[in-house]
């Protein structure tokens, strides 16, 4: 009778043989999947089969995270809703005030016969990219001369002014931002009406109100809007807000630091304003040569007038000194006759004395006719 071990103690291939087999199989699968993508279908089938189990395992976590997000989102939305409602109320009040002030302004202009009207049209545009020059604050928008953009037009966003068009191409335009160091905008303070000019700074993040006297009424928090006196920007565009006012005793001007009210560098959608002001044109200044000629002509006319005046004065003086009235002439003639008679008498007396000494007859006195 042949002896055989029970099934529990049956032994297959050795452990080393199995290790080598599985290592070779792994290498083959890795190489084939990396080179020929042979296991993509297997992975897709396994992923589709295990996805329900994965979602079921993550369900408690998703429920907790969703509840927390719902609570936070609900609270945030309620706060934003209240803030928007308050802002809407304020804007409604301001709109009513603006309508009242506009009607009053129209009435006063009609009463004072002021016929200056401003027309403003807007062109929507999108900021495409910024300039590569790190020393300038400029962007390029996707509107050009073909869409009606003009050089020098102001560019605004929903918050306020952000820059000005400085170069126009057929399909694009270059906009110099408000914070550029070479940009200047005429502004006025809403609270006091003080007019000045706001400039960009080299840092590119703030503005500076220059040439403001120390005695000027400027405080932190004052709002700056365009004055409209330059004929380029419409009046009343929000520009900046005063952040700090430094007054030093050794300088005649205060240093006023401002911050733009609009997101100058973060604006994506903007409006290009086509501002048309029908105010009368400014008088042209004559050239320097014309001014010199005018000054020379004025000087010559003044000299001629002075010469004529001096001649007239001399003529008057000569008339008063050289010419005499008839009465004066008669008196002068009588005086001259008396002097001549006295001199003739003295000469006759001297001649008689000489005759007596030398024995010569004395000369007879002159007759009345001779006198």
C-alpha cells in the first residue's frame, strides 16, 4: 500500500520559485503598461466598479463638510444681503439728491443764461494685458480707433477713474494708469472746493497732491473728483481719497498723500468716455516774436507821445517867456527909452567937461528928435 501525505501537508513550488515568478510578472506588466498602455481598460473597469464603494465610504465626510459650508455660506449671504440693502438705500437717497440738484442746476443755469453743456458717451472695453516696461503703469485695452476711441479720452471703472488713453491703434489702445509717475489730473476737493492737480508717484501705488499751501483746509478722508476745468475730463469723476497730510514749518507747501478709489491695477472691464465740451475755445497766445514787436511798437508810440508832449511843453514855455503881451511890450519900450536918455545925458556931461579942460566948444545937447 502506497503512502501519500494528507492534503494539508501537500507542497507546491518553492518559495523562491514563486518569488521569481511574481517579480518577473510585475516587471512585464510595468513595462507593457508603460510602453503600450495595456492596463488602461483594466484600470477603467476597476475604477467604475469601485466608485460606488468609494462614494459610500466618503459619504459621512461629505455630509459634515456640506453642512459646515451651508452654515457659513448662509451666514455670509445674509451679511452681504444686508450690506447690499443698506448700500442700495444710500444710493437711492443719493440718486434722489442728484436728481434734485440736477434740476436745480438746470434752473440756475437757465436763470443765469449759462449755456455750457457737456456730452459724454462711453465705449465698453476689456483690459487685455499690461505693458512690459516695469517703470511705467500702462495697460492695453481691446478697443481702438475703429471703435471710436480717441487719444486723451478718460478711462473709468465702476468705482472711479483709472487712467487716460495715451496712444490709439486701429484695434487696440494704450492706457496710462492714474498711478503712473508722469500722469497728472486736475481735481478739486468735494468738501471745500479747493482746486489742485494730483500726480502719480514713482512707487506706483499712491497719488500725491502737490503745491497745496500749508494754510489750505485739507484733512485725511477728503474726496477728490475731477474739476472739469481742463476740458479733458468730465466734472465729478471720483479720483482719490486723502490718506495723510504732512505739514512742515520749513516748507511753504504741505505733502498730501492720496489713494485711488478704484482698483487701478485690478480692473478688467472698463469704460472709455468720449467727452465733448462745447465751451468756447481758449484764446491762443501770440508767439514770442509778435509779443516783442508789440512791445517795441508800444515803446515807440510811448516815446513819440513823450517827445510830442515835451515839444508842446517847450512851445508853451517859449511862448510864455519869449512872447509878451502888448502892455508888456509898451512898458519894456518905455524903460529902454529912459535908459537911453540917461546914457546920452551922461555922455554929454562928460564931453562938456573935456571941452572946458581943452578949450574946445561944448557940444550941444541932442534934440528931442534925436532923443
